[in-house]
C-alpha cells in the first residue's frame, strides 16, 4: 500500500496488450480515483523493461492477439517474472484481462508452440480446435462471504483456461467462461485477478473498479459512493445483453 492515498497503476505492454478497448479500464480507474480526491499516477512497462515491484499498487495487463501475446509471454517470463511475484507477495493487485489473464498461469499451449506463463496462479490455457468462445457474458462472484455481485461483459477467446488449485473469480450465469465446460470464469488468488471479460470491463462494472482500488490501497472499508447513475445504466445494459 502507498502511504499517502495515491493509486499508482502500472500498465504492462499497453501498446501490445489492448484489444476491445481494454485501455478504458485504466481511464475508469483514474476517473474514480480523481472524483474522490485520491491521487492517481500511471506508469507503463513494455518489452525489455525491468519492473520495480514496489513501484505500483496495481499492475494491469489487457487482452491481446496470440502474436502479440507471444512477445509479452517471453518478456514476462524472462524479464518481469521475479518482480511480479514480489509485488503480488507484497499485496499489490495484479489485474489481467483475457490474453493477459492467460499469461498468469503456467503456460498457453498453441498447437506445437507453448508460451510460458508468469506462474502467479495455478492454471493453464490450451488453444483447442473448437470454435472461438464469443459473446456477452455475465458471472456471479462472491466479494465477501454472502455478498454476491454480478460482473457483465463480452468475451472472445480461442484459448480454454483450466484452473488447478486456484479459485475461480466467479460462476458463469450466461456465456462460456474459462473453458465452456466447467461453469467457471476467471481466477482470484489473493490479490491476483484474471478474467476473460472485456467491455471494457470496468466502465460496465464500476463497483468492481472500486473494489480493485480499495484492495490495492489496502482500505478495509468500501470507498465513498459516487453518483453512479450512468455507470448503473451501463451495467444494466451489459447484463441485459447477456440475458441476466
Ligand atoms: N489471443 C487469445 C485468445 O484468442 C486472447 C484473446 C483476447 O485477449 N481477446 O484466446
């Protein structure tokens, strides 16, 4: 946690890992901090750049095409692996979407090619022959015991993710989720969060952005409420699109 109530966000590979407007997640985090008078700073770390594990409260990786993922996978494994493990062990939030999520585990198997994962959570991803898993999606997650909330978004992935000992982020209400088979979506292991949901996700699920901010800053209590009329409409629309 950073002492003076500033969220320091580090985007990994923001040029390569950014599809379906995943960069919108960064904008929403910034706005929701600023609207509350919480300081905000954004840094970036690209290919070949060392990462300072204490340099951010939250590390973010968006989605990407297989081709770009291959570059990032090697860089994560060779250049940033230790720093990311250290950051996670120190309580930083690691938040990854789709292609970024697939790189959090052991490997991403693409036919003959196996991309290394950064090994933060026990999962693996396999590019199967079947159709891409595409469509609107809604999941239910349990924020705290008994406190169930819905996340809604859009998914489009060829890879199927299978969790080992890790806990899923949520249960699929509508859509495909991790692998179209076991009814689960994403992963949540301590402060490491992975999900297939684009949208971009956070503008459609502002409550989740707030939870990420509070967690990254080590707040025990939820952040003060904002006037979320538009955000609630966006959320309701994403749920309607997913039929939930
Ligand atoms: N390239 C990955 C896949 O197709 C991830 C795609 C994405 O990030 N939307 O599975």
